[in-house]
C-alpha cells in the first residue's frame, strides 16, 4: 500500500448501537403521550399542552428513522453529514441517530463470469426493433503471446472485507470489481501462449492451475484498494477465435499425427533391433550386411505402414 493510498484510506471501525426494541417502545410511548396531551388540552383548556403534543409527535416520528435491521452477512455503514461514524456488522435490531445515513454493504460471497455482456434485439409484429430483458455474456476476445486471437473468460469469487474502503475508496465497488477482473484477465492472456509445444513451456491450456493462481494474485493486488478479497479465480472458457479455429485444429491434428508416427518409428526400430539380435544369438540364420538391410527395410514397411502387409513368397534367392 503506497503513501497516497494510506492517506486516503478511511480506517474501518465497528460500532455497537443502542438496541432497537427498547427504543421502539420509547417512541411508541411518545406517540401515546402526544395523544394524551391533545386530549388533556381539549378537556382542561390548556393550549400549551397542544404544543407539547406536537413536539412529542415530531420527536417520535423523527426517532423512527433511527431504527434499522442488520441481517446476517450484511452491514450498515453510518455517515453523519459527511462524517464516517462506523459500521454495524453484527446482526440484530438497532437504533442509531436518525440523521445518520445508513448505507448497506453486503458481506456475502459473490461470483460472476467475465465477458462482454450483450442484450439481444428482437423485432415485434410491426418490424420495430425492441430490447429484451434477457442478457447474454460472451467471452472476451484477446491475442495471446503469439498474437493468435483467442476467446477467454474466467469465474471470479469475491466478497467485501472492508466496508469503508468499498464505499469511500472507489465510486462503485461492484463495477470496479468487474472492470478490473476483465482487465486482469486480458493482461494475463497476453503473457501466455495458448498452447506450448514444449512440455516445459507455460501455456493457458497446459498450466491451468498456475494460470489460475497468477490470475487470483493479480486480481487481489488490483482489488485491495476497494476492500475486496478474491477467494477464487479460474478460467471457465478458453478457445481459439472462430476465424482461426479451423486452421489451428488442423495444426493440432498434424502435430498429433507427427507425434504418433514418431512413437511408431521408435517402436519399429526397437523391434527390428530385437529381431536381428535374436536371430544372431540363436544362430537361426546367418545374414550378411545386404540381407540385413533388406530385412530391416521389409520390417519397417510392415510395422510402420498404414495397411496390412501383403506377403510375398520368394522362390529364388536374393541374388
């Protein structure tokens, strides 16, 4: 936390206000006393009691605005004429200064998925375009480290832990969390390859745990100023953009074919070597260099070929 941030930070402090039930009884008693004053003023011809009754009604009515309820995993931040008074986090029924502004801040765990939110358009019977209430969220499009356009989205789980920072450090902490999460995800995607051909290279698809940890760490750094704790951040959608998805699929298929062929060749060479070793060790047949070359060629064709081998009977000799 830098010096400027520390100077602007309003320290959060908890307050324990007056219980609400006794004060509600007092206020109801004030209304009853006001009614009694009016009755007494009418019977005893005392104009002063009318003024007392009016004062009691006004005081009791204003006092009702000081009653508040704090639900579990909820809080009420108290501000009196622009001065921070404290926060009430303990659930219950309370009474505070009725001139306090009571701002609610939820302490519940929340989650959302990043992406671009769109409201689909539909046309009515007259052909006029109207907006529907249903919104759809699309993954963000960004370039990875290689410059390939990809679609990426993440799920962020968070909660408010400092109500003072959430209210007074940022304009709207909810929008702040969404925008910073989108920015952090885009920044992270540009630092990684979508997929790495090297097993030791880091990539979005091959190192999901490391990517999630780095995303959570970067988000926490960004959102600390708003009094927000990031509980979890993980990639929920990862794919190539539609315009290059087909080409990248062919590339992946070609890489898979090459890798499979490499394994086949390595196995075939081992089998040929084992066959020649057993033939020589058991003295089944003596082969010169030329016959060994022909045998190796035939075995490699049989073991590495796509189709089944076609047997050929040699009625003569090699020469």
